[in-house]
């Protein structure tokens, strides 16, 4: 007997915008909404819009009824895999198998004597503590099955990805400015492959980790980060790195806008500028677009998955 295939639409934001019931006739589709995804089972031949409203991600997969049941079983297992994390303003339940820890710009440029920030006269005294905390936290994340993703501020040697005079990045980004102002530094700051660009020795990526080069403060701009996260079905993002109020905040904000759940680990990040810059970022994340936790709480949650 021939088995009839079905198709699943697995997408985020559909119910928030137009809703699947408006996109598909109720007689031809059944919609099941979970906490993170809206899943529609429908018969082949129905036209489904690839985009509804702004930034709606749709993935189409043709499956047999048996595989459709497997999908429902996966949703059920996800509900059981939620682990509570101590955080502010309230605790949050996370799925570690759908989580990643995003290590932002832990490069010599921002954390080591002789790096770009140090050459500029910036305060890097907090960096050593942040390195130590990350060095303890990352192995725990890997053991818990949490994906480790490194972001690295990067320019090509010809600076073609830095933007020309018509770009605000050209005028504001520190490495580009210093290399113009101090000719002896030309080609040495945040240039791919140089010492300044490299991840600090204490936190070198493992073979199973991802390293994503980014040409702007946000890890979502000019990179494949969003595509990678969606392909891996990652929803929860833990943030560490430098600088709290620049690249960490920029990436966390864009994560929130992309329907990810950003969680800042406050003692695993370091800011630049006056202390009120750090305070403002933490307040914004806690109250507006995410959650704030600490390394001890995150470690306890990661370890809890191994019991």
C-alpha cells in the first residue's frame, strides 16, 4: 500500500504576524502551536507563502506520516528537556539541546597588552578575570552539549569589508581609525590572521566549535550566524566576551529581534568606557530585551543536564 506523504511547515513568527489559519484554509490544515514553533501539517499541493510579514522564516520538509509522528515526539521531548536557570528579572527555562554560548571578540585586540584596545589607552584590567571565567565555563558548556560559537571582529587585508568614507563604520570603528592615524599600525589591527585578530591562547576554539568572522559590531551583520543558528535549531543564546556595551550588546539586541532568547552572563563579559556603560547594558538586557545571569548559575544549569 502506498503511503501518502505530508509536509510540515516549521516556522517562527507565523502566528505573531498573519497566522497559519489565515495562510491555509482550516479545512486543509491543522495547526499545533508550541512555546517556540508553530507547526502545520497539510496535504501536498497547498500553496504556502514563503514569507508572511517581516523576517518570517519558513522551512518546508516533505515527510511520511511516520516521520510526522516523530516530529511530534520531538516536540514532546523538548518540553521535558527544559531546565530552569537562575536569572534576572526572573528565572528562565532553557533547552540546552537548543542552546549556544556565544563568545564575543575574546581576541588579543581587546584582552591583551599590546592589543588594539591597550594601544589606544583603554582599560583592559578586567580582561584577565573574564578570560578565567570563560576558561572554566566553556568546557562545562561543551560537556552539556551546548554549542560554542566564537565571534571575531575581522577585516580582510585590503579592508574591502571595512567600508569606505561613505560608511559610518569607516569613521567610528577603532581599528580602522587607528590604522589611518598611526601608519606603523597599518595592516596589524583586527586583520584576519594577525596576532591582534587571534582568539586569546587561553580560549582557543576546539575543533567542534564554530568561529565566525564579523566585519561589524553585531555578529548578525555580514555573516551566516542567523542561518547557522536556524539550521542547528538553536533558540537560546548565552553571551560572554568583550565589550559588554559594544559588540556583546549589539549582537544580543539583534538576537532578540530575530526571535532568539539572549542571556548575558554578567561576570563573563567586560565593558569599555565608564562603568555606567556596563550598568546601562545590563539594565537594558534585564528589563527590555533579554535576561541576565552569572557564571555560577549557568554552570549549575549546564551541570544539571548531566545528572
